[in-house]
RNA sequence: GCCGGAGUAGCUCAGCUGGUAGAGCAACGCCCUUGUAAGGCGUAGGCCGUCGGUUCGAGUCCGACCUCCGGCUCCA
């Protein structure tokens, strides 16, 4: 048979030949360094037979940055981890251990709780295995054989995995010098041997439910990472350090933007400087909404239980709500976790005509969501949520156009911050209202809109809200964790439940459709993500202090104050740093605070000649007038 | 909510096996009068997360709770 190499040349191989055979046919060095083969773009184990006409690409230990090559290395590392844990902790049951972005993990059921310091000896044992050497063999067996084998070994989790696995069952055995060190149920692919694992580190420990199901037993997950070289591991650890420096929780305190307190977990205290950023975002929201026919409204914070029963929140969202009850009473009201019911009531308060539609209500008032204690995270997961929220009431025919409008609007906003969120189409969850037909329709409308705009997206199976599917916009924090920002949702349920109608041109009553949309998402979360994105160095228009003037000595204080006054009059946020410290120290402070411009003012300066320094340390000399002109372009 | 870890001055952290708490930075005061990333000297600052227990004695040991960190689940 023939296979096709990346340069389109053909390689003649005997029938049943594997990726490794192909490598051998090309050269012994390649065969030694090969770690996996891509067949028609799909990763495949070197030991798996190729098919006639396959287009193959061999990856080697030199492809140190290739995600697939790293995944194989890490997957094999996970198996070494499992072997080590089994040897060190008799009675442990093994579950599952895949590679993940930046590393790998393996889940175990330990008879005794594992502690953080145990990682050291486990890591030492893995390193011993590597120095001893392991090579992997692949074998295919029947489902029954696999079940018998794992049942005999006392591995119930593996038995369950065999039961639910689709396709053939394959095993990987790792061994050295003829010993059989560890055999695991695994789809692969794996390395040929452990030599390429040049750097490995167990990083942390966490609990994880079996099969991600909170009703199932909680296992102990050991996380680690591995690389093809020590330098790559060092670089990775350095990147983690850098990410910690960008952490908005740290910068929030350092830059005096906000703080969090036990006094009200999950509810930030916004400091004056943080409020500047916040208000700039609010101004942006108002300005842009006004251009697009949104009308700002304000609706109550607390509603009677009956409202939440009507909306479905009492049934579907109650656990996440702060409820209001008198002494010894059952709750009779709740704080709003979303604005939609208020907007429904507002819409329903008057007779509506098709001529009024679409009606676009915008509101960014405070929402309260009683998030589980363990899920709170700085500004990124809070209990006090403020969205740049709006609800668009329209006819069914108007829905696609309104969705388009929201998508265009979102693009405009995100471009302003020079970020590209990734889109997700979140489909029907198990816990939902409405019929399958309604969901088919709503999901279809959103999907078509994404495709119309050529926006790449992934499907978030079951991640829609209880009342409708949504297009979500996600962004990553400094550590690469993904957070949902904006959301655009199509909803046929709420208007029906609230009995909303409008009079159509046909002189009969119709039920409007509602589009729920928050484009930046929660302002708390958005400020958090922006802080990490900019590492605290906000663009000029968002910077809490835009210009700081440093008089060289007391003699220059008045002139500096006058200069600040001019800048304030020109509409900029400027302040004086009094000369109680040296210039060097005040410059340093301004740099650490990431203030866009500092102006040193001494004997040599005048309004005709200012010494301006930007955040990068770049200095320039220009007149006040041209400085102000320059600021106006930012 | 669950698993693991942590909580000492405003911040970053030290405090060995129990003997009554310490540094740097920040703050404040004085001196210096400053020229583009830390001038000098000094002062003040802590219910060692909270409550309970063991002990002659607890920052240190034990328990419960609270909060935070990393995950899991959840989630807009």
C-alpha cells in the first residue's frame, strides 16, 4: 500500500504497516524520535495500522511546541503518575487521566485523603520511573476480557469506563526490561518510551467528581505538566508568574481600584479610581445605546414571590436567589438576579401596538445572585452583578434583524478594547421551559445569525438558560481560564408566561419575542478581565489618573497646580504629586500606578515647553497646547 | 456546596520542636529642595481570621465556624 507524506511524495509500505513502520522506512533517526502520527489531520498512535492512501505526518520529539505532540507526552506522563501512585498507595483505585491544556491530570480514589506534601514523593517516584525507563505497548482486547481484567484488579472505575466506551477497547502497557509495570485502559496515543519526557512537575491537587457528576463520589485529582525540555517547563512557570502579576485581584489592590471583604463576600467595594473605570464603561454603554434606539429604564430590586413564580425563577433559579422573609416566615419575595421580569412587567403595563415594536429597554441596575461560596472569584464571579443589560421586545419577523443589530453592536464594543472574544452557541439545558419545537426554532435563529456574520463558534451543549438558547461571548483571564462575558438570548417563554401581547396589523393580539442581551456582560467581570488584559495599564480614556504633574521643588508647586487646572479644564483627569519626595521616587510611583503621562515641571519648563514622560519611559518636550492636542487623539 | 491548601502590621512575608511578635515596603514626622523607576534619620502601627478546647502558659497543639486561594460541581 501507499501513504502520502506532507511533501505529497508517496511511500510504499507493506499492508498493515503502522506509523512507526513508515518512520523506519524513512530513516532510523526519525523512527527513534517519532512520537505520533497525524493521519488525514487526526492524531493516531504510532502502533496503529495505516490505511492505503492515508496522508500522514510524523511528529517527533523536535515538535516541542506542537499541541498534539505535547498532549501525547503528557498523556504518557499521566500513566507514569498512575503507576507511581499505585505503587506508593496500595488500595488506591484509578479512574481517568487525560492530557489537558498545559498539562495533564489523573483522578484517583484514595483510601486515605492525600495531602499536598505527598506530591513530592509521588513526583520523585515518577522521576525514578523515567530514569529507569518505560516503553509503551498497545494491545486491543475484547470488552469482556477488559472487564474481567479490571474487575480482577479491583478497579471499578475502569470497569465502568469499559462499559460506556464506544468503539474498540485498547490497553497500554508500560514496562522496562521485560517487567510489566502498569497497564491502563486507554485510547492513546502514547509515546514509544519515556525518554522524551525531559521535564515533569506535579503542580496541584484538587477534588473532582467522578464523571463530572456531583451526585457521584468525589475523587482526588492530581495535576501535573510535562515538556520536551527543561527550558520549556521553566518558560511555562515563568508565564504563570507573569499571569500572577496580571491578576486583577492583586492589581485591584495595588492600583486602588476596589477591594473585597468578608463583610459581604462576592460584593466588591469600588474605590474612587475603580469608579472612574466603571463610569467610563457606563458612559460608553449609555452613549452607544442611545445611538441604537435603546431607552434606559429602571425597575425594582425586590419583587413579590408571585412574579418569580410567573417567570419560572422560583422553580428554576431559586437556589441562586436571595430571598426575603419575615421572622419565622416562608420567603415571600426575592431580590432580582436578572432584569427580565421587571422589563416584562414594564412592557405589560400598557397596551402595545405592532407600530411600537421593537421596544428596547436598557438597564444596568444591581442584580444579586447567591452564588455558591466555593465559586466566588474576585471580580470575575461575584454575587453583586451589574450587567449592561437590555431586553428587546419585537415581532417574530424582527428577531433576525435585532439579533444582527446586537452582534454588530458587540463587535463595535469589543473592537474598542482590541480584544476578540470567542463565541459559543449555548443550547437547551435539561432544566428548561418550553417545547422542543420552540427550542429548535430559537436555536436555529441564533445559529443562522452567527453564520450570517461569519463568526466562528463552538456549541455549548446544554448550556443555555432555562428560558432560551444563547450566543455567548467568552474571554480568557490571565491564566487562560475562560469567562462568559456578553450574551444574546432568544426567548419565547417569558413573554408568554407574563401574558404579554401587542396588537398586530391584523387587529388580533400577538405575543412578542424577547431578546435578552448584555454585550459586555457583567461590568464587574468586564473590569476584572480588562485589568488582566491590560495588566493594569488601562488605555488613556479608561485610566483613573491620566496625567500626573511633578513639580521639581516647592518653587514650582503653583505652576504645577495651574497646569493641572488647565488639564482638568480640557477634560482630563490630572493631579499634582507634591514635592515631598524626590523626582525619582515620584516617577517610580507613577510608573507602578501605570499612569499614562507624567509631566516633570521645574525651572526649565513653561507652558511652551513641558517635559512629558509616557508609561513606557519615553520622554518628549512639547508645549501645553500640543500636549492637549495629543491627548485629544487618544 | 464538595476536595485540598491558607489566614501574623495597609502590602509582601519571617516567627524551629508551645514561653508572651519581627523585617522590608507603604504611612506619619523631621532633615534634604529634588531633573525622569526607591535620598537620610526617626515615629507609630498587630484581639496572630472568629469562637471554643488542651496546657502553668497557645501565633504555634485540637475542634467548629468564617473568609480567601487552586480545582470540581454550578453558573448569567
